[in-house]
């Protein structure tokens, strides 16, 4: 019989070899959930000592069903899928990997920006449909000298800013805290950012306050030539309002890597609009980032279960 049992609610990679091998070193069995609904997770969590989660929701009922739960570890950065407040009330540490996939997400946002600037997706779609016509595309502009507005100048936003400055773009940013000013980046109010930017890239967590933040009123502020990029959280955007804004000519296009419901119905707007680039929540992925993420989260759990203090406890719970 294993010394510990650890539930993994879900994962976005082919197998759990890294997690299983890391936990086996402390004689911990990895319990893999076949699906991420509350009922299934609650049943499996009943005799577990820890929970690891990627995207599945880990609300209060799941944690309550795990009376021996000693840690909840996020296989990622954001914590909106975990009831952190309830964990804190029960003195359960919650961990994440805040510096995970910073480079990957910044690179993906940059790739989306360049693809829209040079109409890569548009021309690819045209050629796949037998049309090899340069003049069929919208006007092209050089990206150098244009303005990138970054919403949320945290770790990922700063990485993107570094790359955009290297392309000789003007970079402005909105941050509620305005802490840690960055050379070459000007802080502005959100409405000013929307009015001035040629490209707007979202890099902020999803909260109750900013759900569907980008709504019809926000889209009215954009340049008709502007593009919106979202590699953060799908819930930041009102997608019906986005489609209405595209149809009204209030912006030129969008690139969406994250959606409110995944997978989305690709037959519906805005996902089937040729002005919208859709990628399947791919921004975080690289061989290097996944290896780092999986081994570190499994080690966080192993460290806590064997009496140590894991890295990146986000909810202030004290560990002896």
C-alpha cells in the first residue's frame, strides 16, 4: 500500500510519466481522474493526500471531499479554477509556478501580432482555397513604429514588451498597480491605451471584476485598424460584442488563444470569422516549458507531503 495518494484532475499532455515518477520517489501513488466533473473528482479525492490540477475546476465540494488534503497545486500560473479562499480557511497551502511559460506565451502573442500585421492567416486561407492573389488582402503596414498596448504588465507582459521594443515598436501599458516601471514602456489609463494602440495584447488574470471586461463600450474606443490579442483568459472578452465590433468596423481583427468554453463551437462567430485567428490554448506549450512545469509541481507536492516547505505558496498558509 502506498504511503500517499495524489489526485491529478486533468492534464494537457500525452501522459503523466514525469508526475508519476517524481511522486514514486516518496512512495506516492498518482490517481488520474478520467474526467474533471465535480462528482468524479470528489469521489476520487476522498482518500487522497493532495490534489494537482491543470484546467479542471477544484471548488469547495471537491476539497471538502478530501479530508486528508494537505496541498492543492496548480499545473500552471492562474488560480481562478481553484477555491483558494476555502483552501486558506482550512489551512491548506495552494501552490503554482508563476514563472512558467513566460517566454512561450510572449512568443505566441508576438507571433499572433506578426501574423495579423502581415496577413499570414488570411493569405494562407486564400491559397488553400485556390486564390493566389496579392491584391485580395487588406493593406499591409510595417510593424516598426506602430503602438503595442499591453494590458497587464506582469511577468509575461514584460517579456512581450522586451520583444516589441526590439522590433522598434512604441509600447504602452495599463497596470492598476503601476509598480516596477519598465524602461521604454509608458504607463497609461486603459481607455487611453485602447484609443492609441494598433495592437492590444491581454496579459491579466481573470477576476470577478474584469469578467467580459472587453465589451461593447470598450470596442468603441479602438481604432478601426486595431487588432486584439488574447493569450490570457477567454472570459476577459465578451465574444458576442467582439463579433459585433468586427461587423461594425470598430477593429480590424483579433487573435484568440483562449476561450470562455474550451473547445468552442468553431462553426459560430467570432471563431469562424476570417478576421479572427484561433489557436487551441497553445500559447503555454513547448517541450521546455512542460518539462519544467510538470516536474516542479510534482516536486511541490512531494516536498510538502514529506514535511518540507514547497516553493510558491500563494495563499500565505504557514508550513512548518
